[in-house]
C-alpha cells in the first residue's frame, strides 16, 4: 500500500510539472504574439507619422503663395472698392 502511495505521489508531481511546462510554453507563445502585434502597431504608427509629416510640409509650402494672394485681394479691395 505504501508503494502505491509513493507511485501516485510521483505520478501526481510529474503531471503537475508537465501541466506547468505547458502553461509556461503557452504564455511564451502569447508573449511572442503580443510583442509581434506591438511591433506591427509601432511600425504602422511610424508610417502614419511620416505620411502626416509629408502632408504638413506640403500644406506649409502653400502658405507663402496664399499670403501673397490675400495681399493682392486686400490691395484690390482697397483700391477699387474704396474700403475705408
């Protein structure tokens, strides 16, 4: 009876060790998956930031011509419409 008791305890310990290893392996897979998803999100955000920077530069390049056009319109209004 004592021998069966020891065999069952050893089997139980081994079973818990195997279950623990499986849990650790599964959590490692989830960690790798989350790390990969985080890297993909970071890359996508960096790409979006670059696109926004490009758009901002394009829009800023229009500022000077628009200022000149506004000055011409103001001059026209002042000369021909007699704004006081």
